[in-house]
C-alpha cells in the first residue's frame, strides 16, 4: 500500500542490519564454519564429535546449550542427540557446556520478521531463514522464544547421527571391517559377529579421525524414544532436593552479598549511611555499587539484614513516579500519527468502514507484570587479575560474558560462564543486571568468590517487567458477522529496552512486539487493522513469557469476542468462519469438539469462553468453563488444543501447555506491578498471589500435528488463557471485563 | 547449640533468631529446602520438625529446642525414594523443580496423618505451597497416587 | 499442673465430644516422631489446645504476669461508666487484630485491616477445621510457628506469619466477633454459657495468661495494633464486670 508505517517487505532488513552493527557483512562471514569449542580443551583419550558430544573411557557427555528453566530444555536436547546416537541419555552427563559461538540459536529471531506465522510464502520463509544470519554473527546463544526445539531438532539429531557414524567408523578401523557392516545399539557398536564395543572404548580412535558428516536422519516413524511418553532426565534430582540451582552453589572461601539498588530502576544513590550495618554480626564490608549499595557478609540472612539497616537516600527515579502517570503517557500516544510505530496489518478499508453505521468501541488495559520466578536472581562470581568465573542461571551466557569482560577489562575468553539450571525465569533471566552487580562486588573482593542473592523483595522491585499497555478497539458487524476490526495498541518498546541493555546499541526500527499476537492472527476479517503506537521508555521493561502476545492475546480476543457477541454469532463458530488458515481452523474445530461446545452459556451462573492465539508459530485454542458462585468465580475446566507440527515429548508438552495456562490465568486473576514514588509496590507473593492449587481447573489437552514445521511449546498456551477466562466470565455473569487483573472487577474464590 | 538434622547432630553457633532455613542452607550446606519468599507465602522452605510440617523460614533456631529436623534429603534419595517422591517422578510433576522439595515434604507429612485424602483435603493442605510453573494438576495426581501406594503398603 | 488445668478446662469447655484424657505427644515437645494420630487423636489435640489455658509444651513457660489484675471496688462503677467501658471493649474486640480470628462457626481466619486492603478470608485456602488449629489439614503452626519463649521482635518482618509463644489458633466458635454488632458481642462475652464459663476476673486472667492475645497490641510488621493497651483493656473488662456487665441493648 505504501502508506507510511504499513508493512513493506524490506523493513525487516533495516532492523537486522542495524542490530548486526550496521555492517554489510559478506557472505564469507556468514558461511565460515565455527570452530568446535570442545576441541580446545580435549584431554588424552577424549573425543569431541560435533560441539555436542564428548566421549572418553568413563562415559558420554552431552552438551545441551539451551538453558533449562523448567521447560525441559536439557532433557529434550539430550534426547534429540540420543535418538540418533543410539544410547540411553540417562547414562550421560548432561551439561550446557561452556557458552560459545557454535551454540548460536538460529530460530530465536524468526518471530521478529514482519510476516505472520501462517504466511509460508517464499519471501516469508526466506526472511525467517535469513534471521539465522544475524543470530550466527551476533553469536546469539540465547534461550527463549520457544525456540529450543525448532532450533535444535535438526542439528542435534544430526550431531547424534554424525557421532554414531563416526564411532562406527572408529570401530570399523579398529576391527578392520567396513562401516556399512556395523550397527549400533544401546551405547555400543555391534560387529557382524554380534560382538559389541562400547562407545567409550572407541573414544581414542574416534578422536583421531575426521567426523563422518554424510549422514541421514531417521524418519520419525523409526523413532524409539522421541514421540513417546518419557521421563525427564532431571526429574529424580528435582524430586529429591539434589538438583543444584545457582542459589545452592557453595565454593570454598565464598562470601555472601546482598544488594539494595534504587527502586527507581536506573537511578543512582545520593548518599548512604552504613554505620549500623557495618557493625552487625558477620558483615565484612559495605560498598557502593552502580545505583545501589552492597553488603558482604558470611551468610545470606546476615547480609540481607545488614542491607536493611543501611540508610540510603536515592536519586529521583527516571520515569513518571506512579502508575497513573505512566499509563497517562501510554494513553497519550494511541492513535497519534507521530507516535505510530508500525501498522503490520491493514486489510480492506477500515477508515471507511468505521464511518458507516454503528461503531463498537472499547478500551482494554493490561498491567506491568513482574516475572517473580521462585528462585530469586543470584550469581556467584570470582574475579582475579587473569580470570572471571561466573556461575549463574542465565539464558544469555554470551552477553553475560561480554558484559563481564567489559567490566573487568579482561578478554572475553578469560571470562568463564558456567550456566546453572534455573528455578524458573519466565524471561527474567534474559537480563543480567544482577549478574553484573555480583561482578562489580567480586571486583572489589578480588580473588574471593562472591555469591550474591537478591531477596524476594529486591527481586520483585527490581525486575524489568512485562510492559503495561492500553489498546483501543473499534469495530463493526453486519448480518451476523464481524466486518471491521481495528486495534490500536500503545506500549513502551521492550525490544529497545531489552536489546538495548544486551547490546549497548540504540535499536532502531519498529518494535513489532507491541502488536505481536494481534496483528498476526489468521483471520480474514474484511476490514482488519492493527497498529502499534510507541510510548516513551519509562519503567525499563523486558520480555515476559510469550512477550508481546501476553497482552495482545487479551486485546485481540476480547475485542473479537465482543464484536462476535454484538453480531449475535457464536463465539466459536464465527472464529472458525473467519479463520482462513487451515491448521488454525483445525485447532479451533478440535477444541470445539473436545469441549462439547454448544454455545457460551452452560446454565445459570455457568459459562464458557473461547479464545485463540497464534504465537511462536503455534495455533492455540482454549475453551474455559467457569462458575459464578456466591463467593466468586471458580475456574472449572480448561480445554486446550495446540499444533506444534511434531510432538517430540508428549508428557512434557502437556505439562508446558497446562503450566502456561496456569501462568496466564494466575496473572490475569490477581497480579499487577504498580508504581508509587517510582517504586514497584508488590514486593512479595502476598501481593502477587497468582493461582494456588485449590483454584486450579481440570485440564484436557490435545496436540495436533498438521503443521508442516516443528515448533516449541514453552509459551504458546499463555496468550489465549486470559481472554478465554474473561470471555467465560462474560458468559457466566454478563459482565465484560476489559482490564487485568480481572479481580479489580470480580472476585475469584 | 546442637541441632539434629536428618539423623545427624550438628553444632552451630549463630544468632538464636536466625531462621532455621538459613542455618540449614548457609551454615550446614543443606540446600534441599529452598528460599522463595521468607514470609510463609510459598512453602519452598518446608521441613519436618519431629515429623510435623514447618516453614523453616518462619522458625527461629532458638524455637527448635531439641526437636529433630528432617529435610527433603532425609526423606528419601534417588537410590531410596520415599513413596511420595516415587509418585512425583512417575507423574512427572516437576518443571523447574524449585518448589518441589517443599511440595513433597508437605505431601509426605500430610499423607501420614490423612492416608486417604479427599480432593477437598488435598486442596486445603497443598494450597499454601506455591508453584509459579503451574504444576498443580500433576501434584494432585501424584498425591492421590502416593496415597494409594502407601495404603497398599 | 497440666492435669489440673486440663480438668478445669474440661468443665469449662464448650460443647464437645467428651473424650478420655490421654497424654499425647503434640507439636513442640521433643519426643516421639509422629505416628498416625488419626481423627481421634486430633480431637484430643483440639480439646487440649483450644481451651486457651493449656499451652502444649512443658518447655513453654507460663507467661509472667504482664498485667495488673485489680478490679475496682464493688459498687464503684456506675451503669454509664460500665457502658463506656463496654464501648472500649467493643472497639478492641471488633478490631481486626482480634476479630480476624474470632470468626464464629467459620473456620477461615480473616485478613482485614489497613495492611490488607480488601477484606477477605485468609489466603491459600487454609482452614482451621473443627480443631480450630488446622489439625485436620494444615496446622496453623506450620507457618505461625510457636516461639519457645516470648522473645522480642519476632514479628518485625512485614507480611510474614505472626508468631507467639503459644500455639496459633482460632478462637472458640462461641466467641464470634468478626462482623458482629456491639450488642451481639456483649451478649456473648457476659454470658458464662457462651464465654467459657468465666467471670470477668477470669477473663482478665485469660487475657493475662494467653500470649496469643497479647499479640493484638504488639503485632509487628506494620500491622495496626488493637486500640488502647492490654492493661487498659483488662481494666475495662474488670470495670465492666463491677458495673454488672451492662450491654447497649439492656
């Protein structure tokens, strides 16, 4: 169309080229193979076949570079390798290994292209594939965006297959037969006479030969382990208290550190008086750090108590001081051309359609949301003149490395990041402010390992929350159908904030995440427009489970539900009718089938709501049933249908689906992060309750496999959860709630 | 003062008001009980004191007396699982796993005194153990399965 | 000492299943690890505990006398002065620090008062049960741990679970104060059939002895204390008694 702000096929290049440093990189840099990092430290008798597999006489080590925050990343990566390598991964040492460029994530940037996931045209596909380029050049080793499986499912199976064939070749050479005569089974190469040689016995030979790379992957019909219900490899440790998270680490000579940073995040310290703190038991030192004060003590609790005893005068916060003022800035930019960030959807002629007849209008609002995983932010750091070691649960190990190198003045390869399993993240561990605080303290305590743990209060008030957002919706209906859908979403840019912190660059270009989850939905509404308006940077914000779709899922499917209701149509039938993407339509049809959908009403004070969102390439439909009791709403049952293309681990898929729904609904019910005097007000779980076991509905989950591409499942069930709940509440009570948390307007039991 | 944890006696010299959680984690290196909130809102710190469930972040070590502490490490191990732990593994309950030490300690104690719990009882007992990953549906199944297993002996 | 207290509490006790006394191991004593107590055991527990006069562990020392119990002379308090004393007593009884656990037949403690925002039942689905101490499901003492002695500043952390040197519990069903009018509470408190068979002097002693009640005036953690002070409240109870326990509806 050519109107300013409308999507053009070339706009994405601006973004990515800029991210890559504005350099026109040559084909050479892109195609240059990356050294296998495992080859650098190999000992005698050790073989490293591909960057993912190490073997020596004592066993096999699998490198699983995508971090595990509870979504099962370590397990699935190990099983992808093991399926081809023909051995039991439960016998392996599984480790994320040392971070390095070889472990770049080729899939994580794919969502950022300005093509909806259902657009599989050649140009869209090229754009997506192109995103692996900046990922490689930026050494984007990152976990997130539900990308572990899309990124790894081919290359890690390839690694397993390459290793298998290489081990066969090693055996072939050792024994003097041709590789084609050998098979593999359960960690052994099997000779023609049935004799078995363990992989571990072949390590030395394998180390001396070139890997066999001309390999074929087995079709899924031949899988022995993938695709079947399975046990996560970390489950026994997590059920016996033997899994060590970053917060559990103990090293000799370690000290404990607590920090108090300005609750006006980003602002500094005017002055502080630590005289009482310094006199407290166990306190070794109190030092100034960036934007805060740190206490070094011999015990976590003593460090926190001492930190509480410091009298600190803060600089004024760098954003409007309270929630009302913050949202006023967001509201201001909506429908104002000068703040228009992008308009990635503009079908038909919305402006004209909105002049004809009865226009429906509504405003929707979602709050800032803290991540608040149960393991608070922590890092253990030791800095010497020649080395910096960092133990922390992080999704961005190379950014951590680079930032620490800059802070310490060491070279990047003198900074060693040991990634730990995480007690949850939901996106908070895509940030590293807390790690850098620990580095700063470790620099002041050179040679001594410093374990810094944020108290819950520090964690929840120093988060980089999911951005609050306001959306104005308009629409028309005609002849029982939705005719016009126009959504204007206002929000600060999380990509600018978050990527700005990671790269130190000013990230130019539009931020599609302002409307991800609403501009990219597979509906053929005749006049369909979604526009993003960028509010100024205020509270520094970041990525929260399902990112832009976390709020946009609510905006889109609440507005759609209201328009459908106005049209007098059935919420499910009209969505199906509007849906022009076959895989998505099948998901909607299936959820209707398993829920026995026959309309939103289920009798007096009972109702069901449907919502749909296509995010991270996964069409997801949810039907939620609620009852309106005298004491409030109960959430009775949730039916979820997803399509991930191929199901590698049905047990974990189901867990991620209902876990994501609980996460989405929990926050929808009663969570918000509000600001007063620049500070986040909700500083612990009493004020940010979420969902408890007694409030948890029954679940029924189905995964379809019509889609052509394999997808991840960590996030897609989150965006439709809240709107399906809000729509169900409407069906049961007649009350339409347009803002979250919903308990501003209705009670939950 | 001397405290008894998982059948071993330890000598600790700390402020009497130090919460048991931090005596266990930082003084004794017993890290199974976790810190999640410090205000009895999450239950990640749950231990047994003379067999009774206690949030160790809320129990000052001076109030322990000579009662015996059991942490998740004392309930069972990967080689010798408690029935509740076995049920947890069979039902693939954990996601990030951080809350699960507390969940399991809570369930294990409860099933001793309520061997055949109703859904309402499970809802009443397990709802003060927070899980941010949303593993609740499988916690319910695992508690029921563990109850059955324990009854069968 | 404990036997005597228990016998006393049995006669005072509110309508209950009458059970033979048995020395049971209960939370806070060192001794045997828990076996399966079963529902009988918990009912016994309930009798032993909620009378309020029995603290569970011999290691918990009886509170030092914290207040002076010195009733005014007979006939020295007029009806009007008595009603004024009652008005202050009602302010205390209806205050969140007291009323939140005086929930009548409901076994749900309440969360109300300035530090909570909206009034609601105690979160996390906790239920005190018939035992009033959560014995059937989750003991109150799981989070509201019992102090071995009355040490200071135990409740300094905002939003944590308050603890006292006594087992945390709901008040007996009859002492229903949450959401009740002055007339209703007055009728309950002056009637031996509904106040644990106590004289006003015995109520004063109850206020002196039962440490959980002292918490109302020193709750810590930013919570609003009950009005007046423990001593003033005791004085008002005694004065009200001498005045013949007048109620607004008389």
